[in-house]
C-alpha cells in the first residue's frame, strides 16, 4: 500500500516497512501549481491527475494501490457517547441518529465513519464512547476522481491527522498535541492514545511562501527555498543571500508562527470546553516545518509549552536529503494501525 498525502503545493507518496515502528522505505514527492489544491480541497482534478501520472512515471516501481489522506474544513470529528449497547446494528443506528442531529452537514451528502473507544462512566451512567468522522461527499469524490484518472487504485480514504499519529506512534497511550505544518497546519489532540479532536488551518508554510513570493517578486519554488534557508535560528546578518529577501523571509516566518500559535490556542480552548477534556501540556511537531531551523523553539515560546520535533523513522539506504518530516503523513497512510 502506498500512502498518498495531497496538500496545497505538494503531493507525497510513501511506502513503508512495519516492524514495531513505521519506517519509511521509499518516498516520492512533487510540487503542485498554485491553486490545484486550495485549503485542502482539490480544485483542479485534471491538473492533479497529470501531476500524479508524472510522479508515478518518474518513480517507476511505486505501487498503484493507494490510501489517500484528506484534511480540510469540510471534515468534522466528534466524540459522542451512546447507550451501552454491543450489537453492531444498534451502535450504527445510535451513531447515525446523533450524527443527524449534531453534525453540520446532511448525512445524505456526507461520508460517515466511526470507531468505538470503549465504555466510560458519565453523569448519566455508563455509556459507549465513539469517535465519529464525517466528510462532505463532493470533497471526497473530487480527490478520488483525480487519483483514479491518474491510473491509480484508491483503496481507502483516511483522515490525515490519524495517519500522522500512526506514523509517530510507538504503541504507548500518550497524551499530546500533534501538529503537522506543511502546506497547511493539521492539528490533532490525543488523549490516552486516542485522537479526540482535529482541526485544519491554512496557517502553514505554503501560505508563508506565497506571501514571500508576492512581496519579493519570486517564483513560489524560490520563496519556499528562501524560507527553509533563512529559518528562525541564525542572526539574519549571518545568513548568506539577498539581505532584503532574508529579512522579509524571517519576518514572514515570525508572524506566521504567531498566527499559527493563535489558531492552535483557540483550538485547544475549544477542545477543553468539551466534557471531560484533559489539558494538554506538550506538543509534537512534524511536517515540512520540522526541518525549518528554529521553528519548533519559536512555536514553543508562542504556545508556552514544550514542542518536540519528530518525523517518521527511515529505513537504511534512503537518501539523507529526504525531508522525513514532510513524509510523516504519507507514511502513516501506508499502514492501517498504530504499531506496538
């Protein structure tokens, strides 16, 4: 199975080995033109199909069975408590009844899936806790059409946030804020090893790259390179290159990190208003931003909590230049369950 991560500005494919931990065995990526994917939604099916065909032509031997990751504002994740039933049909009926009342979309126009967590004690007695995910069908249909038109076989669609957790998980029941920052920022709150809340925001590196490209009349590709080259660690006077571009890149990274932290704090505050929500005291950063010097420290300062940089593990023989952080979600999509 090949994990396929599609986000604004980039598409990533990954094959993995699974032996206690997820290890990246093979990876391929390609930049996407501006507007092909916007806010996590495919807006140009033909252009994405062409990019996928080119990627598979360049990287011969990649499997054609793919699991696709999705992440955008048209996806809803809810944790609901239903009566303590065990029959699969009764569980399904109860979940769909609650979903019809609480989800901000009509069920007939949505793709709905759910996973039971287990029995919990509530003020109303024992209940079965269920994590429910719903996505607008038109959004799912668009990305599946692009993949199918490229000659690939869509074997599943999954939430990118879940894939991120699988790729970085080691079987422990941990609690943390997981954050993948690349074309977008993908946030997941994990409590005792279970993802209970997710959110996607546009406050990612791609938006920062677009801003720098417009400000300095650069191509988007060069703007992305300047952001990575400048980073947030070294004094700008010590960084090689055009002084004006370096200063603007640093300013955009700094403001972008503040904007991201503001949205993350708002998401955590919303999560903590939910019933029995545990407080989060640490964060795990992955995605392309994990390789930007100083980004994790700057985000930690803004959030007021430790931020640990983590990426998917790599098999021996992979080129050292591969951005493992940027491969994390694709790697997680290539497996079905957390190892361990």
